[in-house]
C-alpha cells in the first residue's frame, strides 16, 4: 500500500505577486497572513495599480487548534491589511464563513483575477475545490502552505471526511474503521484518501504516530 | 501520418457562399460514416495537382453529429501556391479526393463557464462546428463575427437562424470593429476566448486578453499558415543520407516528401508541432514561419518546422 511518493500530493510554492493579473483576490487563514502581507509589499514596490484592485478575505482563527496561542499575531496581521489601502479587507470567524464569501466573490469576479491562498493545507484544499468549480486554472492560482499539516481524510469505504487528522492512522468519524492516511490526494474532494488499514488482518494496527503536525 | 491512412471521398456538394468562399461536401467512397470528430477539428485534403500533390488543412464546419459527409469552406487565396485554386477551379461534383483523419488542435475547453468566439472572415469555419458542440450544452456563449461586407459574410443565414441574439456581426464596410478591450475586460471568471481569423486579429485578441489580465490557459486561437514562397536552397538529410533541392514555390516538407522521406505531421500549417525537426548544421539563417515555437526557440536556431519554414543558406543539415 503506497503511502508516499504519490504524484497527486499537492506541491506548493512561496507566493509571489502576479502583476499580469488585473484583480487580486487573497484568502488567508491564521498564520497565512504573513505570505499575503509579503505579496502586498511586493505589489507596492512593483508600483503597478494592483493594491486598489486587491481584496483580502482572512480568517484569523485559521486552524482552530493554533488560534489560542497566536491571537496577537492575527490582530497585527489584520492591522497590516487595513493599513495597505487595499480594495477591501474582510475578516471571518472560521473557515466555512470565509469560504461562503469566497464563493459569492467568485460569482461576481471577472476574467483577469488572480487568486492567492495562504494557510494550512486543508484550508488551501477547500479553497482550491471552489476555485476549480469556477474553472480557475493553474496559471490563475497561487498557494503557499503554512500552519498545521493536519489533513482532511476521506474514507473510501463510507465516504465520510474526518477533519484535522494528525496521525498516520485514524478512526473514521463515519464508520469507525481504522484508516491508513495515504498521500493520494483528490482535488475534487479536497481530501487525502483513507483506506482500511486492518482489512487483511483484523485488529492488527500499526503503531499510532503523530505525523501531520 | 502518411497517405496510407487517408480516406477516399467524393465531392457531393459545392456552393459558392461568398465571392471568395466555396463550401464543399465530401462523402466517403466506401459509404457509411466518416470518423467521429469534435468542433474545431481540421482535415488535410490531398489534391492531385498536375505538377504536384497539394495537401492543405481545412477546418470541418459541419455538425459533429452528422458523419455521412464532411463539410469544409475554402477561401480562394490571392497568392495561392495552388491548393485553394485547385479546390475552386478543378474540383466539381463527383471529383474524388483523399483526406486525412480529423485532428483537433482548436477544441473547446470542456469545463469552461462561458465561451466567447471571435471569427474574422474564413475563420468562421471551425467555429461553425464548435457552435454545434455548444448547442444545448447549457454553457453560455457568444459569437463575434467580423467580415469585410455583407456579401462576404459566409454562412450568415445559418448563423442567424441558429444563434439568434448570441451572434454579433461587424462589417468593415460600415466601419464596425469588435471592441476587444470592452469585450474582454467584462467577462465572468471561467470564460474562455477563441479566435480564428487574420493574423492581425489574432495578435490583437492575444495582446488585449493579456492586458486585461487573462492567463494564457483561457486564450485559444488557430491559424493555418500557407507555406510562403522563398528562395531555393539545398538541404541534406543526415539519416537518409540524401541531398534535397527545395524550389521557391515548394515547402521544405513537400520537398522532403517528394524525395521519398516521410516526416510526421498533423496540420501542415505551422500549428501542431508534429513536424518539429532538429537542425544539425546551418551556414545561414532559418526563416521561421510557424506559430508553434516560442520566439526564444526560434532564435536558438537548432530546430525548424519544415511545413511552413524555410532557410536562407548554402547548407542545411536536418536530423531526418
């Protein structure tokens, strides 16, 4: 059962401003504010009229687990966005609220828009899933991974998705089977595939390890 | 592709649709259906001319649902090397021709949220078939069709009937031009633009799309170049170990084929990249006329598209 070395595992790169775009839509979660602020600084030094056409949607609480110890960083980030004279800055409590607004923003958006996503991989995945529905291609999207590596895991047996998975194996929230978390990633589901780990030898589980921190 | 894979067809319909464009219907000699194709596909028509065989690419303009005949539109080119004049002057009902299987280098994006089609003159032909693919698909689209004047508006009745308000006509004679900037600056996310027409129009659409922030993956275009006439030159084929003379009015690809060496191709118009050939030696300049190699690749001078490009040199050695 191949776990690593699978090509569908997404690869991310540090965000860079794409001044070829006319409009810029930025999504951030938690510590994802830092890469976005870096791109904003890059746009300012490029001296193209990008900032007034830039919108930021930001969820300071990001991955819930890290919210408690990084409250001050998030507050500073929001202040940084507000100081940048952007076209718009909106903050959200939690990823679902942000993604809801993201969807309605895409409904109104025009060709020429570039998308920048920064945050934990699960956040990027959920944003990409929506972007895909709007036919945004690779050359319109940039994503930088930062924060927790916790995964969304899709159970290939019962089709439930278990959130915030940090371990090599996990008990499925839907059917309680022990699932092996593979590197096989679905962009459509925004989740890694989980397959029953003890199907051949019931009850024989590998040691539980924290691997996606 | 080689001639062994061609399909024998008979011309079963000819209509002069504008002063310059003839519409041909081709039926398979063997009966039955022709191969399935999708909107935007072209075929190569092989014409047995008196002094040489012409092989020209023409877009299929009929419905992909209807396979008992293929339909093509041929514009009579002023500076024809013979192909379009052959089709216009020598081909009659009952004439037999060979065609190659359809190839699509100009397909619609399957998951686009909207399609904007822009045609100039004969560039309408691939779009007629693309429109057939769009009918009933539920994805919004619009067609912007620019022609010299009303008499040059090929297939206009058919378009009016089928497309209604989705058709936007522009007549040069009335001073009407497509406002590319306002058109491309206001399209919803997930739109794809397709352009087929004169070089100037294609270049204009590509440049305007870029300045409006469109990424390359949403901009599609097709233009088959006819191989331009040029100075004669000699080419040596390194693997075949033969020397071939390329006369002024014959393309490099045609000359190589006439010498009995086969080169793979799909379009013969500088678009598909199949005939891409390595240059091993050159004592002059390559005259690139293709749309496939980037400017940087053309400048490197170590490869050539023999279907449309030539050389200005004393000695050219190709890896063939």
